[in-house]
C-alpha cells in the first residue's frame, strides 16, 4: 500500500503543478478601462485586446495592468511585447520595431504617440496600441466595447484558449490517474487479503 500512496502523492503533486491561466483584466467598476491593442500580424500572429483596469499612470503601466508581458532595452525602448519578436530585443531594427499608438476617449482614429510610453498618461476610455512592424501601420480599429480577448482568430487567442484547455485537461488527466491508482491499490489490497 505504501507504493500506491506514493503514486497518489506524486499524482497530486503533478496535478497541482499545472499552471492555470490568469483571468483577463476586467473593466473598472464604472465600466471604463484603458483598452490595450497588440498587433503582431506582421510577425505571423494576430490582434490581442486587453483591458487595463483602473487608471494607469503610463503606457507601460497600461501594458502591465492588462497583463501583457513586455521587455525593455537598457535605454528604455520597448523591444518585446507579448513574446514578439521571438528572437528577443536583438531582433529590433530601424525597420522592425514596436510602434506605440494612442487613441483618446471618444476619438475615432489612432495617432502615433509623440512621447515615450513611460511619459504618456492614458485616460480611462482611451486606448493604447502596439504594432510590430515598420511604424507605418496603425493598430486595427477595435470597438472600445470589445471583450478583452483576441480579435480575428489570432494565434494569441488560440494560444490562450489552448493554454486554458491544456490546464483543464491536465487537471482532468491527473484526477483520472489518481482514480486509476486508487482503484489498482484497492484491487491489489483486496486480492492480497482474499483466500489463498
């Protein structure tokens, strides 16, 4: 029975180690947030939208509050957003970089920001846009009421869904494994205690 108990403990440890996806940020209580749009289509990805709840103090805070990972070079340049480029900061160049765009509350078009994201103070109801490319193309028009997710069947959305599905499957597989181990231990113990 000690071997079966060890297998049960191992199964529980494996199931508990599976990371669960964090829920997307939700709008503030008054229903507003700063919408964050990340466009990785030129790198083979898609368009991801998220909500930076509360009132972020900068474009970088908006990324953080929206749960979108990013990296900066020592000089402050944002060089990786949402895992793009895969090669890291070294892949940025004069023709391939993250352009930073803003849209004020009520505005209908994007404007390339004239200040660094660390200096821009986004207003709730506005939007922050990040586009990987040559800096000429603004983010796509995404309704401010868009659910925080990915738009247009992007790979980012599919990856997030796959991560959640994988985590659920791992928990279910762990539970089935535990039941099988428990059943085998019970059967073995019962078989061992029967008539000889």
